[in-house]
C-alpha cells in the first residue's frame, strides 16, 4: 500500500510523507536478505574474554550484512562445557548449524581444539572459509 502523500483531511503533507517514506525504506533494508555466517572463535580458556570477543565478532558480521551464528554463545547457556558428553553434544549441534551457513568465519590468532575440528569439517564439506584477525581485518592466509 505504501505511504500516502496526503493527510487524513486530503491535503498534501510532504514532511510527514518524507519521514514515513524514510522509515519504510529503513524497515525494508533491515529485512533484506542476509546470508548466514558461522562464527568460529575460541571459547575455553579465558571464557569471559572469549565470550566478549564472540559478541564483537557477531556484531561485525551483522555490520557486514550477514546473520551470525555463534554456537559457543548459545549452547554453554544450557550445556556444561566441562562435561565431555555435553561438550560433544554442543559441538555436534554447532556442526548441524554450520551446514546451514553460507560461510565460516574464523576469528583470532589462536586456533583452539574445538575451532580446529570446526575448520577441518568446513574444509571436508567444502564450505567457504574466511579468516579474520582479532582486529577484524581479513587475512588472506590461514592464521
């Protein structure tokens, strides 16, 4: 239907029309298609710092026009990473989510054991891998 150029009394209302048109365009832009990207970064070790970094990396993905999936921000909320069975379950869940992503983005200068498994799986499945330093600058070679 769109935004009307006229007010409720039938008179032209260019100011309101312009403002509402801008809002409508911003809403459409926010709902535009965005590919899903898998965020691969460390979790164990400095857990608090790594969670903060994963949030930063996810925000970066949004700013680049992607929908980020960061399983290590989600699954530790209800799975115990120190329990080997639950950790393996979380890694499996992450692999399932990875299969729905268009790319895998690897962040940071340190590759953890969990990240290494994710990277090997991505290579085996021929997923597109991209590498970024912790400064969010893309690097052309593996870290």
